[in-house]
């Protein structure tokens, strides 16, 4: 039901804002010109946004890349496992971006709504896995993710609980029309403002888990502000469903108080001055359906405040449009960019449009929009009469704004500078390749099914049980080394200088003690190697900051059982491992990584260097490497039996003694293991799940 307050903005004759067809002529006022691929002409973008000045030719290799998703709809297919979909989609998307679009790194990720299908926790669990994997593969932190809700991100059962049944005559005051649902015979459902916001509950939790920031349920606060200093970019996320619910599904708009609050904040923050400004919400401004934003008044404020690009979704196809604030050829305007659906079922696709997303490439004052089919490019954009169609269109941004895109020189560069920039770009590209290969290599633990040759891959995250360890706070002055975990626990349990912590918190605890190295001691099969692989995966998928490590620290897994040239030291071992048949990186990649620094060395299995003298030598060159690479971190695992007074790292390494699993943890591990194996072997997965 449309809100009567907004009817004044839908009449082109009596308002400053209107939706115009290609042949419509209106004199004066503010207009929204709509056009789209195939049926429209993307050259309109260039015609409406040209301004005086010279512009460099667009260079995709030097552009910042922002991925724009919409309408993921996790959980829509009842016959599909959304978590499995998440992992598969992330893998396929990575191939598409790297192989088809030559995108090695992302600088931002924007999701314009409809993450889930019916807004249930299981859908968001899958979405969180998907987004974290994409961010991990392309070196993107959680603080560079912008996510807004769509109508499918409202939980209808919780929405219904936001109303209470009562008789209209029992109301002390006449309720506002927008707060009641008439039932008949004087009965109504009256909105309870205390419980009504709960319909955002599951989305809000997902938003906090994914971005690190809770999503406000107060409508006036539903405008998230994101600053990308490296790009000189501001992105504001709005909710177009702040007053929509299970009954009022077409009550779509942007809250004016939220707009005012965020614009005031931008104006009052000096560091935001001169930033390029984007806005994002879910619903379109123009659509044949009723669930669209009918009140365009907020666009005036955005355009007047210097916003230039607005992103949306919902219509399940890539789309583009232009809102003109000033009628002068070089006047202020908003470029409207719509993303197609990434995860909706085939029955909900717009005819002729595949699964899609937008790759936004920002280079100086130019923005290239590449609407790309999820698995193959399939969207052609007209460039004008007599010109070939392209799989992208370009937007020329206002001349006074120049985004600080990594790699784009502010002044003419010397040949030496250009060469150095190419070297850095090449290394970043290779690091992106390494990250994908390392994750693929270490994300699962293959095991043989019982009485069968079938291999069942076990995802490290699915089988992992959090480990705890005891610390000997007296340090390495105590020359006693323990033979097993039980002995260590018995001794340390009665020692005043002992502390128990989670291995997940180890780096933070080590920082407090000014120790940058870790030694993890445990029994055979206690989970040391699994923990090391989980550290690697966490850094690649979620970012090292969550572990208390420096930003952009890159993990390198080094199994000491494969050590061949002990006399050559750690540097040679790293190069050999990275160029091995498992990773197949360039022979000089390890050397260049060492020059880059900021690495997390995961040295697994010191005890697997069988010869005592060689083990002592390995300890010596680990300590030497610790000194040679001060900006790197080191983690070493070893069985108790292989760690002796002559094979002991210096006090710069914090020793951790892994505790045996508790009975509850051991039971959880066994259940997880057999559940994964049995499901992998079963012909009927649902039946296997019911048995387990």
C-alpha cells in the first residue's frame, strides 16, 4: 500500500522529479533519465557526464576493483545445501574474476540486499562463508564490505510478532494508518514498536559477523557510512525496507532522517572533504512493479551533496540510469547502477539475463562498470550508432574528484618508477595466485573411507575442535622437557607460573609478553597440524587481524618433513616449498616474498627431522631467520618427544603445551568425523543425516 505522503513525487507534471522515457521532453526541474543495456544506449552516460579537462586512457591493470553483488538468495533451492553452494560459488566466482576479467585483487565489496531468501540463520551462515572466502581469496578485510538489506532479509514470522491483535475501540488514541493492519469487525493488528524491529534480527547478526559492525534496527539510523581512504571514496548504505513488512511489502522508501543524519556527519568530518561518494540500497527507482522507490526526494539531497554513483539490485538484471540535478551539460547528476541476481533460482531470472554481478573498476576520475554473468560474460552495452557493443560501460566522474587509486600516478612517472610499479603489481598478482592455490591445497583433509577406496574430503573448518594449551610463564630457564601432554599438564597444573589459554588467542598473548614466536607442543594426533592449517585458512579467508596479527600478513605453510637441504637454511626451504609440485609458483617467488616481508611462517613437525644433530641445526637457522626477518612471525609445532634441552627455541618463542581433549570435545570430534565420512559415502545423504 503506497503511503499517501509520497504521492506528490510521482506526478511528473507537478513535481521536480520524474521518470522519463527516451523521447520525453520536460523543461526545467530535476529529471531521472532511465536507460539500460541492449534496449538503451550506454553512450548516454558519457554524454551527460562530460566536463572540461583531459583524461588519461582507462587502464584496467591500474584500477581499483569493487565487486557489486545483489540478490544472492541463499537457501532458495530446497534441494541444495546452501553451505555447499557457498563454497562452490566462491570457487567459480574466483575463476571468473581471475581468468575472464584479470582481476587479481579487490578493494571493496558491496552487497545491495536480498542476501537470504526467508531470512533464516542457516542462509546467513552460508552467505558468511561465501563472503569470507571471496574476501580471503582477494585480500579484502571485513571493514571494506558494505551490505544493506533487501525485502528477503526481513523475517516474516518475526514481522508478524511485531503486531498485536486488539479491538480498535480499545485504543486510547487513534493509531496512525501506517501502524495498523485492519482485519474486520473493528479488529486490527497494531504495530508494537518494541518488537517490530526484530524482523531485522537475523540479518543484523549476519551483518555484524561479516563486517564487524551491528546493523541498527532504528530506521533513522539505517545509513551505514564506509570510508575507503586509499581510494578517497565514501560509500553510504541505506535501507529501502525500513518500513516494509509481511503485510506492507510495497512500502519501499529511504528514511529521510537517516539521509539527514549521514549527510550531517559527512559535512562535519573534515577528512571526508573531496571524497568521491557512492550510495547503495536495494530497490530500484523505476520498475513496472509496485515494490520500487516512489519518493525520489532523497536523490536531490544526495546529488546536492556531491554523490555521483548509486547502486541497487532487486530487479534481477543489470541496469543503468541517470538522475539529473542540474540541467547544464556539466551539471550535477547521479549515475544509477543496478546489479543482476547472483543467486536467484532460474525461474526468477529476467528473461535473457544470466546470473550476474558488477565489477566496478575505478581509475582516477573514471568508473568502468562490467556487468558480467556469474560464470560467463553475457551482457552487451550499446556504445552508439555504428560502434560495436561492449561488455561494459564507462562513467566519467565529476572533474574535481580524483580517487587515489593504487597504481595511478599523480604526476608523470619516470621509467624507473614505472618499472617499480610494474614489479609491485606483478608480485600482488602472484600473491593472489598463491593465496588461491594455498587455500585449495590445505582446506581439506582427505581420508580413505572404511572398506572402500572412495576418498572423502574433510574440510578443516568442519572437523576442527578448538584447542587449549598451558603456558610455562617461567620461560625456558626451566630445562625440564615433558614426555607427553599428561605429564606437562600434571606438572604445570600445580605450578604457580602456569596459564591456560586458547590457541586462537596465542598471538595476542605473545604480544603482551613481547614474544613474536610460538612453539606448539603436543602428543601425536593432538591436532597440531590441523591447527596450523586452520591458521593459514583463517588468514586467507578472514584476514590476519582477527588473530591479532598485522594487516596483510601472508601465511606460508612449511612441513619440515619435506626439508631436504638443511644446510641451506630457511630461505632455501621456503623457495623450494613454493616452487614444489603442490603450489608450482615461480622459482623466484619465495625470494621476492622474503623481500616483501610481513609473513607468517608455519613450520610444522620439528620432530619429523629425525636426526638429532639436524634438528638442532634447524632450530639454529629458525632463530637466525627470526633475527633476519623482524617483521615476520614464526610458529613451530613439535611432539613432546622431539623437544629436548638441546632442541629448544630461545625465549623469543612462547612455549605452549596442548592439553588433551576433554571428553566432550573428543565426543564432538568423533561425531563430526563420522558424520562427514558417512555422508560422503552415503547414497541418500538425508537418510545418513537422520541416522547420525
